[in-house]
C-alpha cells in the first residue's frame, strides 16, 4: 500500500504544472504570433495575448500561400503532400513489416534467421547514411517529384519487423496447432487470428511512423524540386530562412500551427490504443 503524503502529492503536482508550462509556453507564443499582423510582431515587446488577425492570417496561408506575389503555393497543398507521405510511410512500414515478421516466424525456409538479422542490421544504417545511393536509384527510376519517390524509399522498417516478430513469438503454439487442425490456411490464420490480435501493436506503430513520416525534412528536400510536391515542414523552413527580406513571422507561425495540428490530432484520437500497444504485455 502506498502511503499518502500531502507534501509529496503537492510537490508532484507542482513539478507537473511547471513541466506543462515549459512545454506549452512556446506553443502558446506560436499561436499568439499567428493572430497578429507583421507590424505588431516586429515591435517590442512581443505580445502575450491573441490579436485580431487570426482569421485573416490563416485564410491567407491556407488558400493564397505565404507570399502569393512570389508564386508560393497555398499551404493546403503542402499539408496534403505531408499527409500523403505520412500515411504512405506509416501504412507501408506496417504492411511490409508485419508480413515479413509473419514469414520469419511461421515459415521454415533456408537462411530464415540470416534474412532476419540482415534486416535488423539495417537499424545501423539511417536514411542519412544511405541517402546518396538511394537518391541515385530514385533518380534513375524517374521517381523525383512524385509521391512514390517520397514514400517508397522510407517504408522499410527493421524496428517494426522486430516488434512484430517478438509479438508473434509470444502467440501460444496451441493456437497455431488449433488453426492447422481446423484446416485454416496460413493466410487465413494471419487474417483471422494474428491480425486482430495485433491491433494495439499496429496502432502504436502507426502513431510513431505517422509522426516520423510527417516530420521528414532531408529526404523530401532532396527528391522534390517542384513546389507542388513540397511538404509543410520544408515550406516552413524555406520561408523562415529568407535572405532578402524580413520573414512574415505572423504568417510563419500560422503555418507552424497548421503543421502541428495533424500529428497532435493523431496522438489525441489514438492515445488509448497507442499506450496499450506500448505497455500491454499479455496478449
């Protein structure tokens, strides 16, 4: 039984509140900046409360672009590109990894474990290490400035394959034998038994991989030259690093708030499945 100590309770709440303020304050300032005009943001002191330009700023970046005079695309285009990339990476990683883990665990073929460890070793080769040969392959296949070029090189995942393999190894052998006795084919066993049992693991991996795909910067920067395929992270970075003008911080902050929204919504709506997928040990 845990002893109830008022001092410890108060101290823990104070620490949580301080941590919340430290984390939430930059987000609050980003939102506040997105509701003012450019002149206000260039004056000192920086405002701490929302202004009256919220609708105007968000409408401008969403439907006209950060700088319509320079031909920048509206941010809804880059948000769509980021969404396609994030969903493609998340779904592709899960689909390939779960099938690979199923084959490694439930099929007996030569060099089975060699293939698994070869996949696992790729954890030591992040995108940045293999980016030059990968770019060469994508360019030779004519996949630059395309969704396939953004998604396909990133969908292999050793981590997800390892996690699914460990989960499949925890499935009782009696369940496999019962399915075999009932005449279930391997794919029937996969679709009707293993896949439903993997729901929480799939949800947890989906959240992680969606955020991973959404936050990609270096790879989209290399394989896209047309603004129609820019991701929102690229767009925010490019507009913040202008050299011939003062950035419009109010519009940049509006873009940053819109860029944060989809990952936050994914985490909020899938937090229960995400936590269960990470902490649940008994299947």
